[in-house]
């Protein structure tokens, strides 16, 4: 008789434009797990800094204010939400102004320590399991996650997807989008604190030639396997 699947913590990392958010939300919704967009939290604190006149090119000023904003993240994959000091920030954090500043703010160690603590507490409270997506989840935030997935895609595919996500006055040409992604990758991968990189024990999935449905199916299979294996270990330990 097989063991009942166990609640799992799933870490999904990777750069922008790999389908990370869409995949994470869909997997969480399909399997009845909670969902956390950690990138939104870094955008939220960046938005707060900009709104409060903090010079985002000054790491010391950013560090001094890192503990001030109250950031609350909803974990419903069907309707993820985020607020800052009680105000809905889901829309404002997606502006080009925030996008341009988020790497600099995120690189400040005090910011990463604050947000990492928040992320860990949210994951710990998700008793039924959670999918956490970001850039350093499997390496730094949740190194003991039950499953780690690292999504990749070609620069061209990523730029095309990202351009399609941008709306109105924030939309840019494909070449400009690809250049922006390249610069973001370089900044995130080279920062001293929690750089973007694949965890040694992560499963890499190249989404370049895959549809969203195919990526979701792949990750769902990985999660179900990890859950069954965890249940088996728990059952064995209880004997």
C-alpha cells in the first residue's frame, strides 16, 4: 500500500522570462498548495523606497530604511496579493521605475536579510505545502526544500515572453527588452549576497521549446514524486 502524499516545500528559481511565475501559480493551484512570489516582495520594498524619497543608488540609505515597510503577501495561487503598509501594491510594483531599481535595492544585504526572514516565516506557516518562486530560494532562502527546480530559456525566448507581459507605456522593443534582461541577469548573478544561481541539487528545466502547459505538467510530476518520496520516508521513520 503506497503512502499518502506529504506536504512539500517547492523552490522554483530562475531568471525573468522563463515562465517561472505562470508555472509556479499553475502548479500550486493544481496541487492545492500555497504560492509565494518572492520577487514581488523585493519589488514592494523597492516601491516603498521610491515613494519615500530614499536614494536607491545609496546602499547605506536603503539599509537604514529596510525594516520600516510592512509587507504582507497573500499566498492564494488563484489570487496572489501583496500590500505595503496596508495599501494594495500589486499594480504599482510592476512599473518600469520599480523594475529599473529593484536589482540595486535587492542587492543590499540588509534588504535581503529582512525579506529572507519574511519568506522563511511564510513557508513555515504553509502547513499544506507551498511553491516559492524567486532567484535564491533553493540556494539561500529554503536550502532544505523538498524539491528544487531551476527554469531556464534562451535569451530570445525570454525577451519575447517579457515583452508580451509589459503593458502600455512600459512596453519596449524586443531588442531593448533582451538587453534589459541581460543587464538584470548580470546584476543578480554577480551580487555578493545570495546571487542568482542554480542549486547543486536542483532539477533544471529548459522551457525554450515548451508550452506553459508542458512545463506545468513536468513540474507537477516532479512535485508529486517528491511528495510521495517524503511520505515514504516519514512512514519509515514512524515505524
